[in-house]
C-alpha cells in the first residue's frame, strides 16, 4: 500500500515526497516513485526532525498507527493513516483529540467511499424511500502468509464497515445514536458475520476468507426499491420502484443490464490503465490535500473514523475470542499427539529455515516422522493449530544474525527459506542476505552440512544452452529480465557456493521444479489460467510439463540428511516420468469439477506473441512485456539423476493416517 500511496501522490499537483521511513530498504519500484534526493531512513523520528514534512502518510502495521500518528501530529504534520485507523477506540480518540488541539487534519484510508459504486449509492439514496436494511459483504483471499487468518480478516474488515456506516448514518431516522451490534458469529478461520442496528434500520455484515467468489458489495434496501454498490463490477446498480406485480419480472433484467454495462466499463478502464489499481485512493488523496490547502475539513470526518474503529474493534474482539478458543483446543490436541509420538532417535538437530512454508512444512514433517530432532526457524512462532507435533520452533529473521539458541546442537541445516514476492530489495534482503547469514551461522557454530533449496528456474533456458537442461547447465547469473524471484534465487545459489567453499563447508544444492501438491492440487502457471468458469489450458495435451511434488521433495531432502555423503552435490529435482499437460489438467479437474477446460494449441500462442507484446507496450505502457510463448512453454530437462535419487529416497516416513487426520 505504500507504493499505492506514492502513486496517488504523484498525481497531486505541488506535492513532493521528501522522505521515507521504513525498517526494510525501499525496493526499486519505491525508489522510482520518489525524488533521488528524498531521505531514506529506518527512524521516523529522525525523518520528521530532519525534513520537517507538511503531511505524513502512515502505511505501517496496524499496531503502530496510533504511536506514529501521535508522533507526526506532535511534529506539526497533517496525517493520513491507512486502514485500520487504529485497533482500539482509546487510541483513535486520543489521535483525533490531539489533531484538533494542534489544528491539523487527519484522514483515514477509507478509499472505497470515493469510488463510483459508493458515490452512486449516496447520490441516489433518496430514490428508494426510507431505508429498511443494508447488507455488506466482502469475500476475500489471504494475501499475506506472515499473519493469521483472523489478523487478515481484521485488516480488511474496515473496507466492509465504513461504507455500511456511511449508508446507515445517511438513511437512519436516528443518526446520532451508537450503532448496536445485536449478534456476532466469528470464527478463527477469518470469517465474521454480524447483525447491526441503527434506529429502525438493520444491517448484516459478512467478511469471509473462506467464501467464494471474491466480491465486495453493499445492498441497500428501502421502501421504494434498492441500490447496490458493487466494487468488483465498479458500478452502482439502481432498482428504484416497488418492483411488485408484473414489474418484478423485469427486476432481473434491469439488474443484469446494469451489471454487464458497469463491469464492461471497468474492464476497459483497467485494460487501458485509466482506472488505476486504487482509483478511490487517488481521489481521496487529492481531496485531503485540497482540504489542507484551503483550510477545509478532512474528507473523512472524525465521527466516521470513530464509528469505524468502534465497530471494527468490537468485531475484532469477537474474532480474538474465537481464535483463543480454537487455539486452546489445538494446543490440547498438539500436546496429546506429541505424547503419543516416539522420541526422536537422533541426538543432533536438523535446522529447517522457512519450515512453515509451502515446501518447508512437508520437509519438517518428513524429518520429524523419520526420527530426526527437527527445529524450524520462522519469522514468528506459528500458533498451535499450525504446528507440527514434535517439532521445535524458534522465531528468527534470517536477514539478521542467527542466534545461538537457533543453532544450538544443530548438525545439518536445510535452507528452504526464500523471498517469493517483492522486487530486488526484498530479494536482496530475504534471499541473498539470508543465505549469507545461514552460512555465517554455520561457520560460527561449527555446523558442517548445509542443504540449500534453490530452484530449477535459476538455470539458463534451453534456447541459450542449445539442448536438454541438466545439472551441469549454467546458472543464469545477473539476469534481472526474468524477474526478481529468479534473479534472487540464482544469486543466492551462487553466493551459497562461494561462501560455503571459502568456509570449507559441505554443501548440497537441490533445485526443485515448479512445486505442486498432488494432495491439494493447484495447477502450475505454465499449464494455463483460470478465467471465470473455464480453465484455459495452453499447449498440446500430450506434451510433458515438468513439476515437483512437495512431498517428493520432502522425501528427497530427508534422504540427503540421512546419507549426506552419498547425496549428489547438485540435483535438478523433477518428477520422473514427467506428467503430461492433460494429466495435470485431470488432477485439477478432480478437485474442481465445476471448471470446463478449453485447450489452446501452442502455435496459436506463438502467433499472438508479437501482437500481445505490442499491445502491452502501447496500451499499458509496459517496458518489459510478458513473452506469452516463454510463459507457457515447457523446458526440456534431463531427469535421469532425479529418477535415481527419488527411487533411493524410498517411501515417505509420514504415516498415512497422520495425513488423513490432518496432522500435517
């Protein structure tokens, strides 16, 4: 969201970004959006004292919003705080009171109020008579692996609350009363449903991370019709009139026509880039700066902020209570499972970095099930419901010095951790610097053995090596055109080899292919894309598409730890034989019988490649357009060594009933 704020600021006349405070170094994208002389520091107080800004945008974790807003206001700045404004009413009231005393404006990141759907509903509210009921629904997906489902729900909750509050206040016959929460059903899975009331108007609010499809809307029901603010379609749907008798037959047509027209307009705007990622944020930012300039009120009123914080805090407390109950039960189940487990036979510890991730978790489970004392390093200790029985967890940021606690008694390090998102800055810190930290920690503690999990993507493509890709194929070093992730993984592997060699450590490198989980299958990107009710599969059905099952990878890693001396120094880990595209499609079809598969031959993609690149450059302004042919093509790999290693690894050490009972 910091990047989105910078983009919004770029469109406001006479505004100049003078500094950034962040504990993480800015990415290349961030630096491209600020002047070269803008101050960059990890200390916000130093920034405020040095550059004396007029306005501060706070786009940090929610728990820091109150203290940072207070610091900025005391420095004489106007403040824009991302949602949620604060987590507690006391903090919100204190911030707003301080702003009033200092004569400064405060704005909350309630940008959906400034998008066409919410604006349209408010403009036509009088058409539907007296308001009777409002429904606000938001179905979202978890986008951050570093927080729990309940935390993710609380993070997005304001987006469903503040439009609902605006509509309730505008249509209520008793607008000054406190909004009542009549009942709440909150779940640890990040789902909450609440019944609210203001005067004679009731409202149902639903926020879910489990329900699908992804959508966000408010339905406002009145005595003379209804309105819908549909944020996915990007339009306000108006259905004034009683809609009774024969008129009821036309309601579906009226709704459908407006939905189609609105959605088409939104798609065109997004394809042409005219809508932007957060159009409401841009408009809200412009109005906030205009209010500062002319001395007017903030576009988000203090009462709206307090209402939103109040409702979100009460619903957040219900979510916290649900989490506490669920985790108490999970802790009891975890303790019972650990009592039933045999003690590990190994005396030394296997340390798994990134052991809560997509690959790291199966690796940790496989090692512990095989009898190894297993310790997982993660940025935060997972709750009991997400822990593996018998595994020890230590909180650690790999970009910093590994603690003695983390390395105590360790014999082998399995380095699974890597940055999977972000730009060059994030890759540098969380992949390359993290790998250096692992080697330095091993050298300092006398740990000799490291298994580094790289990626098959680090190797130069076949068109450059002129044949089948094997273990001795060259690493595509220094090539940032293939994206930050591939660049970061390639540089991490090279750095690992250099540092381990200098420290005389025993290093093994495993390069898994595109990772899939056949037990909970999601298709690799090279197979195609899901578009509405269809899955558009690319290429010949009989063509092979190399992948690696995470559970196969876990077995291989366990075999490396068991017999480190016999393990190949370099391994391109791919399933043998490679599945065909049709077989992978069948895996997904078994899980998603609702999808209809449509196949596009490779030659069609090849024909569209050049026009698609041209369209990306001209219409979207993309400097490095996506090469469609490369994006969906399958590289030729040699799997001879992988076949031997997988065979020697043998069956999984994880009992099948553990998988059936969800203990993984």
